[in-house]
C-alpha cells in the first residue's frame, strides 16, 4: 500500500474492512466477549487480510500504509467488535518502539512474525505504583558483563500472559535523575523456558475480558545488553513517541464503538413501540440521536486530522493526538451512555449488545495516558515552561 492514499482509495479500504468486520467479526463478537479468552481466530483473520502490519515497511512484511489507514481500519473493526480492535491495537503498540528505535537486525527478526501474527507482542510500561507518572518506574536492569539483570514488576499489561515479545521499559541507570536513566529493552519470553520472567495476577476486568491484563514478574531475569531499543537512557522518550501513535488507535477505537452504539440505538428506536408509536418519533429521542451523531462526527474529524499530521511528521501532531484521544474517548462515553438509555430496561440486559459497548467504552479515558494526563499535555503545549 503506498504511503499516500487518495480519498477514493481510503474509501475503498474502509469499505473492505467494514465488510470483513460486519460479515466475520460481528457474528462472533458476543461469544468472544462471553468466553473471555484471546480470540486466535481473529488474529488469523487479520493476518489473512494483511491488517496486522499495516504500518510496517514492506521489507518487514508490512503494507507501509499511512496512519490514517490504520485509524480507519481500527474504527471499522471496533464498530462491530471492540475486543477485535484490541487485538490490532495491542500488537501495534508493542511494535511501535521496534519500528522507531529498533536496529535493522531487531526489525528483521521481530517485525515480520508480528505482521504474520506468528508472535503476540506487549508494551510493558505501567507498574503497580506508577501509571500516569511513568517517569517513576522502578523496575531495574543492572549491567552484569554483556547482560542486564532485570528485577521488578509490571502490571495491567495487555496480552502479557500470551505475548512472546515485549517492549519493556526499565531503569538502567539508577543514579540518573528522572527520565534520564530509563531504557527500552526488546525482551522475549518462552513460557516454558524463561527463567526469572513469570506471569503473576491476571486482572478481572469489567470489559474487554479476552485481552488479559497481566502482571509481569522479573526476578534476576537475564537479558543481553544488545536488547536495548534505540539508545540506552532514551527509553522514556521512545515510550512517549510510541504513545503518540498508540493514542490515535485508542481514539479510533472509541469512534468505532460510539458509531456501533449509535447504529444500535437508531435501529432500536425505530422498532420499539411505546405510547402507540416507535420511540424514534419522539422529539426527545431524535434530539438525543442528533447530538450523539454530531459530537461523534466532530471527534472523528479531529482524529483523522491528527492522523494526517502524524503522517506528515508535523510538530503539531502530538498536541492534536492528545486532543483527539481526549475528545473521542469522552464522546464515546456520552454516546454509549445515551444509546443504552434509548434501549430502556433492555439496554441493561446482557441479551442486548449495547451493554458490551457501554462496558468497553469506559476504558478509553483511562488507557495510554488518562484523559487528565491528555489535558496536562495539551495545557503544557499551550503555556510552555513557566
Ligand atoms: C485494561 C487495561 C489495559 C492496560 N494495558 C496496558 C499495557 O498494555 N501496557 C501498559 O504499560 N499499561 C497498560 N495499562 C495501564 C494504563 O495505561 C494505566 O492504568 C493508566 O496510564 C493510568 O495509570 P494508573 O492506573 O496508575 O492511574 P494513576 O496514575 O494512579 O491515576 C489515578 C487518577 O489520578 C489522575 N492523575 C494522575 N496524575 C495526575 C495529574 N498530574 N494531574 C491530574 N490528574 C492526575 C489520573 O488521571 C487518574 O484519574 C492498562 C490499563 C488497563 C485498565
């Protein structure tokens, strides 16, 4: 896929992903959610349709697609199955530090199998005592000859229990202040043979159950020093750059979920008869739907704009990405909430798909930098250093 796509090409790409999601993912979305297990069949489907390495260069098995195309793919998938969108997002976020900081050897070794879905990846930054304050991580990697010895814990790591390749953020220079001593390591795990790297607690979540949030435990885990991604001591910046890209996928997921919820609400309002007429005939319901659609469209356009800025390498991209993540995830919360309200009592019942959208949308304002942190980023860019 060329790096620049015309409007017609983007529309054709959207239509093909929409068809795939509607025909293949929508019918299994409920079962995937109920089961709570990683949907390997979805990974296979994405592999067969070249959706796993969209942003990877072609030499590493990818499509070299613009970020806007990834955003559109994630949006269309999330419209029908939020868990499937997470399959795309988690592998993509794990790969971004390799794309941005990996050596040619690291890219050659890990990107093609990630694009084929032969490997699952995970992005491991958060720790039990440090989420928003990522500079405060304490997992340490101490040099010992040509190895690092890693000790510490990560928590809430999506796909952490199943992944075999990790972008892992650690302190390699314990004396360096703040973010300066943080490095990114490209770490592999073989579940039967990785002494010192084990999986702890799997969280019980209120949504997105099939994508497990795992605790990673490192006890004298040995990693070759050649595993550093980019330069030692620059890992924090690599994490932040990666999240600039990842956030757009979170915004796209939110837009897709909101669109899916709006579709359900319109359909239900047309069919549900109360006081002798479909509730869609009541102006109160019509105005609700109109507001939902309007706010959703504004969030969608801002997200596309942020993706285009990132594609152009614009210095404004980070600011626009933070704004898009903030607006899209907050809007999705409002839209799914109103969509559930339009379903009345049935909306609260597990038999109706809207409850799944409602539970899943709650994650958007929390992950990849909470929305309070997005506001801090936006305000910092406005005000500068004082
Ligand atoms: C389902 C799920 C999957 C996840 N997957 C991953 C993953 O794959 N990899 C990974 O590394 N992490 C992952 N996370 C972690 C996620 O990124 C963090 O939960 C998130 O960054 C918030 O950190 P925290 O939970 O420690 O909240 P805290 O940092 O403890 O924040 C608590 C509250 O204080 C607010 N707050 C904090 N600082 C400020 C401030 N300066 N100004 C204003 N308000 C502030 C926050 O917005 C929040 O409301 C996942 C989390 C969840 C729930």
